[in-house]
C-alpha cells in the first residue's frame, strides 16, 4: 500500500473546500482575530483614537493660531495653543508606541495560534487529503501565508482603520467649519472611490494566480529535490529546467501584472486626491478673496484636506497588504476547514486488547463511486495467528489492510474487532494495539533513537536498544560514529532501503503491538535482506496477530492462514499445503514464482522445470530447455529504470525473477498511461524473439528488480534445433500482441 495515494470515498477526509473571502469579510475576520486578545486589541484601538484626535487637532489649531493668536498678536493665547499641541504631540508619540507594541504582540500570537491550529488539523487528515493537496500549498500556509496575515494585522489593519476614521472625521469637520467648501469636496470625492475600481479585481486575480504559481514552483523544486537521482540518471536536467523556465515566465507575467495593478490602485487614488485638493483650494481661495472665509479657516480647511489626502495615500498602501492577507487567509481557511478523517463518534468506546478475532463482514468498498474495489469480502483473522493476504495486482489486498487499520470505513458491511464495530471504537484504542510496516518507510530527519522512539514516545533508551536488537539493526547502529544519535537525513536518505526498513521494524516492535500489519514490508529489498528481515519478523512476532499483504509467497508458507483475493473478492483461503492441494489460483501463482534462484550477489537463474511452465516452451525437449537456460542472462534494474521504451527495436525476451515492473504507453503526447504490472514469474517481450519490430509499449522497474533475459540471436539458434519451438513462440507472440493491442486501445479509450 502506498500511504500517499489512498482516496476515501466516504465521509473520511472530505477534500478541502475553497474558501473565498471578500475584502470586507476579511477585514471583519482580521478584527475578529485581533480581538481574540481583547485587552491588547482595546489598547491598540485606544492608541489609534489618540493619534486620530491629534491628527485632527493639528489642522484645527491652525485656525486659532492664525485668526486669533497671530492676527491679534496674543502671545498668551499662542503659548497656550502651542502648549496644548506639545502635550498632544507627546500623547500621540506614546500612543504610537503602544500601538506598535500591541500590534506586534497580536501579530505574533495570531501567527502562532494559526500555525498550531493548521498543524493540529493536518494530523487529522486522511490520505485522500494528502494525495489531493499539493505539498507546496500546505507548506506555503505555514510560511508566506502566515507571514502575510501577520503583516496584514500588524501594519495593514491598524493603518486601514486609522486612515478610514481619519477620512470620515476630517470630512465631517470640513462640513462643520465651512459647508460650502465641504460640498465642493464631497462632489469631487467619488473620484477617489471610483478611480481604483478598474484595477482592484485585476490586482486580486493576478495576485491569486501569482501565489498559485509560486506555490506550484515551490512544489516543483521540492519534487526535484526528491527525484534528483532520477533527474540525473535519466539526463532530465535540461527538460526540467525548461519546464521550470516556462513556469517562471508565466510567474513573471502574473507577478508583473499583480504588482502593476496593485500600484495602480494607489496611484489612481492619489491622482484623484490631487484633483480634489486643487479643486477645493481654488474654490476656497476664491471664497477667501470674496470675504466669505478667514485666512485661518482656509488654512485649517486645507490642513484637514491634506489630512484626507495623506490618509488616502496611507490607505492605498495598507490595502495591498490587506489584499495579500486576504488571499493568504483564504488558503489558510481552506486548510483549517478540511474535515478530519473519520473522527471518533461521540459514543465511541475504548477497545479492549484483541482476544478473539478481527473480521471483515460483508465488506463492500469503493474509492470512487461506480468503481467498486471490494465486492462483498468476508475474512476472519484469528487473534494470535499469522494471516497473509495474496493475489494479483489491484485485487484489493492493500485496501483490505487500510480498512482493517481504519484508514477508511466500508461502504457496506462491518470491520469487527472482537465483535466491536471499528466505527464504534475510539481511534486511539485501535492504534494502541496495532503497528504497521509499509513497503517504503519514510523516516524523520532526526536521530535513529528518535526515529525508533516514534513507536512509543515514553520508551526508555534501553527499550529502544532492545527493539533495535530484535530488528537486527543494533550492531550496525553501533558502527556509526554517533551511534543511536546519528541523524538519518531527509527521508532517511543516508541509510539503505534495508536499514530503513529495519528501523521501521524496530519502531513497530517498540510498540509491542497485539496486531502487526505488514504491507509488502520486505518486498522492495534484495533477496538476501528480504530473507533476513522475514526471519526476524517471524521470530519476534510469534505472539502477535500478524496480517501480511505480500505478493511474494516464500515467506508465508508457514502462515496459519493464506487468503487469496482476485478482483475484490476472496477466491480461496487455507494453509499453504491446503491451497497447493486445491490446485487453484494460489497453486498457479506459487508455480509462477517457483523455480528461480537468486544468489547473494543478486544474479538470477531459472530451472528447466520452470522454463517448461512458460506456455510456448512447454513442448520443448529437456535438452533444448537446458541449452536455453544456459543462454539466459541475469539483468538488474534499479527502481525507476526503464527495461525498454516504446519505439525501441526489440531484441530481448524477459522473465521477471524478482521485483515489480510496470507497463505503460504514451498517449496524447507525452502522457503516460499505465497498462499493468508485472511481478515475479511474469514474462514479456516474446515478439522480439521472432522479429526485430519496435516495442509498442514501455516497461520500467517499480522497485529494484531482477529479470532473466534471452537475446534473439541465441534464440534463433535454438529454434533452428527445434522447429516446433518457432511455431509455438510465433503463435504465442501474436496472441499476446493482440491482447496488448486491446489493452492499449482500452487505455486510449479510458
Ligand atoms: N487512493 C485510491 N484512489 C482510487 N483508487 C485506488 C486508490 N488506491 C487504490 N486504488 C485502486 O484500488 C484497486 C485495488 O488497489 P489495492 O492497492 O488495494 O490493490 P492491491 O491488491 O494491494 O495491489 P498491489 O499488489 O498492486 O499493491 C486498484 O485498482 C487501485 O488502482
């Protein structure tokens, strides 16, 4: 099971929904966030009021300074007015300090609280959420988005509120001191409101698109880091650079437009404010000349008007910060609004430790409507027994395991632990008695000791060492310079696959689970390591209930029960011997996997008897098959490496000795369309044995794989020795070519 890809179809992990927030709704939300810290927010509000009052006091004082103090040469009045201004100034400075302190504290607290909430909600999400939400988007929420909201709260919101109130109060005062001039100002005022109108929506549109592109680019960088080996070995550097370059070009365009239109909001408002001031000044000067206004009144009026101009200017600087905060808030809300996967029901009870069994009862399940995956499955896993689930690729084995681990709930039927429906149990009580080892375990970028401790957080150092010993990794850890404190690197990259898997097993063991789930836990490892780890698991899990999903049968021959699945149904079950005796699907798969030998250095060979199991070789004499087996060559393919690619001239036939490979074709340009999986015992490419036609599909290793190959040249010689062989291989090759063509056509239709 790949824990990145599962997608629940039921209530678990509803995909996060887009939360679009309008500008004014965001202002409301931002005020709400700020007033979570009531005292601090009230202090900031008070500080803003003091500053607004001072800003009004200044221009109003001009009237009295000019008309009363200066014109009447009244030094006493002048001193008093200047004194009041000085006190006001000090209060204003103190209020500014208080505002800075308050907003900085609120900003940092809101940022911390948002990150805590997002992180906590992330822990509850389903695999569906993680497979559908780009990682870079999630990471951006914790970085630039939180920063943008903090900036909006610390700088944008206070400035916006203060300037807005300043504009309204200044306007009111304009009416009080000279209504005729105020009417002129009011008539011109709509210009300020309408001037930025054409630019706002565009600034938002391109801003959002720029942010999306930016987080997409971050995702691509992240992907490059993870896949740097594939990029280098496949010589994809130029291709990736070009892809990134294209994205940057789009980003550059949208970035330019976002910045330009955002600036235009401010610029157009300023230009309109300038017109307003010139208009009012002109009319005011005429009124003053005509004797309708005193000079002091006109100066006070212009002071207030400049106040409005300055406030408008500041407002236009605050708006982009708020717009940015608003976009970020939408993304953060999307993350916060994502529904937790399968929350405990209010009546959920604590599961006691398993005594009897774990059961699937009439289980039906689909990831997507109309695509049933499990179609009525009944399985009983007795407590303390070892149970393997096997079957063809895509038969639903990992899905069964996911349901047993309650990563999803069934659409129909029940999963019961000692007859308690998992839906009626608390998640914690299920997790407490289960442990899991997956095919590719990602480790945390911390010490080996901490990685093992994740199995049980209160484990002592001695218990960690004991678990490592049981997992057969202790001696190796001791050879590292920092021993258990050695840091494993991102995703455990400084360790081999086998070492990582052993650490994952130590982690699982530390939990001392009653139930151990294994999902292809060892199949990505080389044969030698797989055998060793398999033996370790057998030895240590004797008292546990073990459920192992595997496609390799050699390690499950001693299991208490083997369940065989096909197309979402259980088709057979029993012990290894019982199933072989039945000579059904299991026996067929067993024969397919048998007859291969893999040496410690990874070289594969195949027995003559096994070669005879390949239909077109079934009629060959022992002598021909012996010759054939000697002509075969062992070839290894690292995970991700191609065996051959569509269009290449075919020259070899392959038998998979060990591993997993995928077939695909490229349809509609470069889009890869999967055709199927190949694993131990499967064979492919027989057309290449009879003629050098180009390959019609590609094959690539999914995990490190070993194949046995046969070259056409050598096969020709054998065919000369046995004419029946040529006939058999030709008819098989054409039959299978027809099957593949059909598969490709179906894939194209799909
Ligand atoms: N998250 C998902 N969303 C949609 N379909 C899925 C998802 N996970 C698995 N499937 C589909 O469900 C089917 C069963 O998958 P599952 O992984 O259970 O099979 P499997 O028997 O374990 O196969 P394999 O041996 O290849 O791992 C497959 O067709 C697969 O494509």
